[in-house]
């Protein structure tokens, strides 16, 4: 099994990173919060978190698209979420202007009532 270390300085371009991730099956990481985990999943490399399990990170809009182990059930769940990740992100981008408008209206109303 070959492993390649990804650093802040390498690969220099996102396109290079995407090519590397597209050639990978698993993306080993210690960072649960990085956007590179989503990049990896979108490129087909399942993020494998090598950290303590933090249940609170599973409560997010994108679902659990990573694993903490190679347990078949956990891998199957992550693969299913990865399969639907791109369409969900595209829908979120489409819905963003309306959600932003709604949030601004709530904030405006809150401060008008104060």
C-alpha cells in the first residue's frame, strides 16, 4: 500500500490535489473539521478519521461521509452518504440565497424588537 503525505504546501494547486484524491481509496486524517475531507469524499477517497470519536460532528448538514474504522456497516453508511454528497451540496448552494434572506430577516426583526 502506498501512502502520500499532503501538507499545507503540497500539492500547490487544487487541481493537483483533486487528481491525487481521485487516485486514492482512503484519505487518512487527524482533522475532522477541514474542508479537505469533503474534497476527498467528492473525489472518491473516503476520509478515515484517525482521532477520538466525536459524535457531535456527525450532526451536520452533509451527513457522515467518513469512517473511524473499517467496520462494514460504517463503511457502507459512509459510501452511501458520499454517493449523494455532490447533489446535496449543489442543492445547498441553490438554497443558500433564500436561506440567507430568511436569516437576515430574522436578525433584522430581532434587533427591531429590542
